[in-house]
C-alpha cells in the first residue's frame, strides 16, 4: 500500500527547502523594505564594476578640508580603485588625478 515513491518524497522535500532558502535570502531593513545583499562598487578611474573576488581593489577615503581654515570638516570622499588599475601600476597616477579633479571642483563652488 505504498501510495508514493521515495523519489516523490525527495522532490517535495527539495522544493520545500528551496522555498525556505529563497525566503531567507531576502533582506529587509527596519522599515520592511527589501534591500540587496551585495551592492557592487565601481572603480573611480575606469568605471568598471569591482567584483567581489577582486582582492586587489582598494577604497581610500580622503578627508574633506575647509579651504579657509584648513581644518577637517568631518566628511570624506571615497575613491575606489580596481585591482586591474593597481596591477598595471597606474593606481598612484589615477588616485592623484582623481583627488586633483575633486579639488578643482570644490574650489569652483
């Protein structure tokens, strides 16, 4: 009197586990809004996406300084450089150019 086979039970069990895993992977903030698990960064120099496995990439936060007093304002500007740029030995040049460009924009404001 076996109404179902063992494989039917197995596939039902697998579907149940998949539904639970899919439900658990949706992250929500305090307001109940769905948020992404991973938000990729972009290289500030090349605009390439920085993959999660790019262990050569860096993010450097540069302090914003008041132009009149020269004191730290409490804010920073983040610059992301991909491992590709650093591997080609262009990280220092790219970082310097990005900071100088940001300084020119801040001086015009």
